[in-house]
C-alpha cells in the first residue's frame, strides 16, 4: 500500500475517533480530542484527493469510517451484533477494496483556465 492510500486509511481511523467522540464526549479534553480528530481526518483526506480521484478517496474514506465505527461500537460499547449488519459491512468493504484496486493517481495535471 502506498503512502497516499495509507493516509486515507489513517484518515478513516481518525474519522472513527471523531464520530465516537461526537456521541460519547462529555468533558473538555474529550471534546478537544474530537476536534483534533476531525481536523486530522479531513486534512489527510483532502491531501490524498490531490493525487487520487476525489470520488474514490471520499468513498473509501466514508466506507472504512463507517465499517470502523460499527465495529468500534460493538467492541468498545457492547452494541448488539447483527448478522445482517455484518454482511452489509462486508459488502461495503468489498466495494471499498474494488474502488481502490480500480483507481489510479492523476497521471497529468490539467492546465488552469
């Protein structure tokens, strides 16, 4: 996995952090951590979209973030495990992997107007 795709994965991990923070933060430090996670997450996603197709980056970012959030809710907060939900997460991850395999970086910069 190259450096740019790794930044998308890390951005998705930070997305999981800020989504959980929005739901569970109660103190100043928890809200500060949530804010930092938002900034890091979007910075990495935007930086990756400068090289990779923006639609693919966003789809992978959201897909991994969604899957990670559901898994974190199950593991960390005891959310109910539902087979249908796990199958949908698996389908989502297959789509994310497919998008990653089919995408290529921008091969040339287009001239400005």
